[in-house]
């Protein structure tokens, strides 16, 4: 899952399996807020483990 977060105000995009969704959010956000030009990419990768007996 991918999400983007504005470092200036803390607002973030929703999580999505498609990176392009977060990227589009960044372009819209910085278009509305010209001084917000620093973003953080948040990647969540699920992991599953199990024990062998």
C-alpha cells in the first residue's frame, strides 16, 4: 500500500495499492498550497511469518 503525506501540514492521501493515486494527490495538494513542496512517501508491506514444528 502507498500513501503520501505533506511534511508541511501533515495532511495525507488515502492508502492505495497504486502509487499513481498518491502521486496525483501530491500534485493537487501542492497546486492548492504552493508553499507545500515537501512530501513523505509511506509504504506498507504486509509480512506473515509462521513457525515450523
